[in-house]
C-alpha cells in the first residue's frame, strides 16, 4: 500500500498508533491536539508544536520572501494560540535551493524575525540545509499556566460555538488566484500574512470561560470534525452567522463562496466553545462571532434550504 | 549574490546577524551553540535543537527505513548530549513522497520510536507533509541542571582535549560506499545507526570536570574550529592519538584514512576539554581518548612528518 492511499488524518492516526506513547512528562502526546503538552514542574506547562511548509504547496509564486518568513513563524504561533499559550521561542530549519538570491533569503529571515517579534518572542535556533525545494520547518515553544490550558477535548453539549475574525478570506484569495482573477491586497494579505491569534488565545484562556479550542488553518469543516472527535460531541452551525467580509461576498457567490468559507482553510482563526452562562466573560477577552452550538452528535450546518450534514473535508496533504 | 556563494557557517552567521537576539528567557541563542538554551525558572535549563535531513544528502539508498528513522532522532539527541542534557521529547516533521510504500514508512516510524526509547524519551509530536523528496526535520527538547550545562565557550589554555568513541568509522563507510567497495556491517552501522552519546554527556556533565563540549557529526576538524572560535582558544592534536578501529585502518590508507578520520564527519561523538587536574574525575564518567591540548591560538595537528595547521573543512551543506 502506498502513502497516497491514506488521507492525512488516517495517516497521523496510523503513526501515533505505532509510537510509544506518553512518557512521564507528557500531558498531551503526538496527534492528540494542536501542540504537545509537557509537565516539567512549576506553574506552567511547556507546549511545543512543529509545522513543515514548502514552496509547491504552501508558498504561491506571488508570495514575497518576507511573507514566506512571516507565514512560517505564524503557522506555528497559531497552534500555540489555540491552547492559550504565550510564545517562548521559535526554531526554524530552512532547506533552501543553492541558487536562491541572498536578497530573497534575507527577506525570509526578516519576515520570520518580524512575525516572532510582533508576538513577543524571537527566533532562538534553527538549521540550514541545501534543498531542491524551499522547505521551512518551524517549531514553536510556549508556556501556559496549568490552570489555563485549553484542550480540544473539553466541549460539552449545550456550549456555544465561536470563532475569532472572519472566515473565507484566505480561501477566497486561493480560489481567485487559481482562476487568475486579480485579487485585492486585503484579501491577499489574509492568505500571505496571516495573524496568529496569540493575544486572543491568551486573553480567552484567562477568562476560564472556554471549554475547548483549536485553530482552523485546515478549514472550518475539518476543524469542527477534529474538535468533535476530541470532545466526543457534535456541532450545529448556521451559515448565515458565519462572519465573512463584504469584499469576499462580492467576489465569490454560491458554491464557491461556501467552499472558501467552510472548506478551503488558510484563515488562522480560533474555533472555541463556551458554556452559555460564560459567554459574557468571554466577550471581555476579545471580539468573536457566535456561529452555532454543541450538540450530542453529528456535524450539521443550517442553510437557507434546510439543515445538512457538513463533511470533514478541508486542507489535507494527502 | 546566490546562497551557494556562501559556505554554511558564513550563512548561519549572516542569518543570526539579522535576527533580533536573545529575549529575556534566552541564555544561548541562535547559532551560538549545539542547542538553544532557555531559562524558564526552576533548577533546570530547557534546551532545544532542530535538524533537517533529507534523502539525497543524508540517507544513502542503502539505508533502511528503520535506519532513516533512527538517524533522524539520533542527530538531534546528539546535540542534546553535547550539552549534558537529558532528553524530554522529540518532534518529527516528515515530508514524504506520496508513492512511498506504507511498509517502508512504518519502518521509519519504528526506527524513530526505538531510538527515542533507547535514550529514555519518546516522540511527542510532529507534522506530516507530502513532499517530492523524503525530508525529516526533528526537534529535540532536553533539560539540564543549571549548574551542569556545558557550553562550547568554556575551554581554557592548558586543558586536555578528549573525544568519546572512535573517529572515522562513519567516514570510512561513506568513502568506501562512494567507491562501490563492499563495506562491513560494523562500519556501515556507524554511519547508518549512530549512537548519540546521551549517557556519556550526562555523566560527563555531572563530574563538573568538563569546560567545553560539542558533538563532532560535521567532522573533527570543523568541530575543533567551531569550539576554538566559541572559546577564543586554539588546539593542538596528535594524529597518532586519534582513536580509529582496526577495520578502518585495514580498509583505508594514507590520505584517505586521514580524510575519513579528520574531515568527513558522521561520527556522533563528543569532543570536550578538561583541565589536567580533573581528568581522573572525567575518567569516572565514561571511556574516552585524550587527543591533544588547548593552546592559545591556531589549530594544529602533529603528524609523523611534523606539525601542520588543520583546516576547518568538513561536512557543510553549501
């Protein structure tokens, strides 16, 4: 059997199934959440996450070096954000084609540095490698007070489902680029310079109001499925409540709009659940949109023509 | 200017020069040692290191999946070992060609798992990516008591230079393979299944006898240059003291033998310095060979026909 015959989620389950699990320091191990969580004593948990990005899949030709550097850090910070963690440092292993212009490479480093600094941290280490295809593997370390860690697994039936920011902006950029349609800078920036929700994640964690959280960079639908699985619940969301900016609604219609908002991914927003009696506490932390509720089982979306099941389709590498 | 016009060390200095350095938790930052070192309170420092390996450069066709997995973990553990640290966990981001056989891939995972377990740790996270060339980026986390951290920068004139294990075994395997000469299993294993010196590193650190240490996976000569630069000293080593197994001496002669032992790299041994009055304390920690002494400046090797400068040449990606 070839790797390509399995999808990414099945493959990751396959891997984690054959690993020796959870040493004495491991609170959350491989495959179970956005970050691994370690208890090394003290008041905080240590969180760590890694993401491999590469030219063909993750960095469209239109991206500048600076944006490549920014995104390579941001994608890792977004995983920390989803656990309510404060960043501690970034490592970046860079595989770079030897005929890369030094100026372009310098822009990558500046983008990395700026993104890390923007969220109160810095690049503390890395590796350099000569590689045919530009490949950036980042690792982010973070800390979160043991009382404040938010896992994927805490959602309860009756909780309210929320999301930060807007949905479908990055997806719209991707879809429009694929069709060679000129894309506005604002829309393009959502795809090329995603803002990891570090500040929102930390603020939400401090409210003690959030029962589960994850980032939605693989798309809303796939993330709902991941969260549902981890928490043993279901979700019902409402299409007309999904936050979408006017520019995206102008550029995309019908199925294409739905695809961008629900499936395509690329928005680095936080999806989280809050018990109804704590929603006001959460509102004090940051702005967000209520998009649905936690139900016993199944994942559904209410659309203008009725309720339909929402498939777990989104950004997958295989 | 193209990336290929700079060598790896110059490029890394170039990068670290343009990064915002050393946040409040950073004890040792990017480019300054085998690992980044963070102070997050408590009795221990947190160490973290990352290494990107890929098929063409790092995994000869003869390597099994299991050996690829083993090496990808071992190369990161070796960096922890050189600072005297105890491993806390491994993350592995894997870029894998979609037409890879699942059996081969499973062997990679088993090799990773076995190597981690052999040194008291485990794979706690990672990432999967579809990639044209098999690419493995590992990250290792470790802890070391603040009193026991050994840096590259502590060597003093008059210290004795020591190395664990044997030199040139992995180099011999590489050279023989390139010449299509049949290679003994013992020699091949040194290259394909390197043993990170975790136990030796921890034991040496506990003696308080070691003033500087690093791993020599990039070769003895380049590592001596790195250590000299970090400590602001020089080295004189003796060719006839370099530990080389008989099998290697039988297979390689003259310049080729010298190349394998001093320049080629691939041996995951520890190079370290000890003040003369503490050498017996160090001997209690593990077995090693004295190969020279720390001098004021310059890096020299004494050979049968006299003393000559030792160039800083070794394994570099650019």
